[in-house]
C-alpha cells in the first residue's frame, strides 16, 4: 500500500477539512486514484505493444 507521502499531491487536491469520519477518506481516495492511474498506464503500455 502507498504511503501518504506517495499520494500527497492527490490528497491535497481532494482534501476537505470539514469531513469528520473514522478513517482518513482523503488518503483512501488518493490510494485508489493512484492505483487506478498505475493500472491505466500499464494498460496503455500493453495496448502499444499489441499494436
């Protein structure tokens, strides 16, 4: 799992100081977005290799 430092840029973009929940939703969303971005990049690489 990514550290908060690795996804800090994403966290800064989606941070909402008025949210009060038991988990860190910004961190969770940043990890999800980061992983989806990496998947998308790998998929693009594979598509280029197929062409």
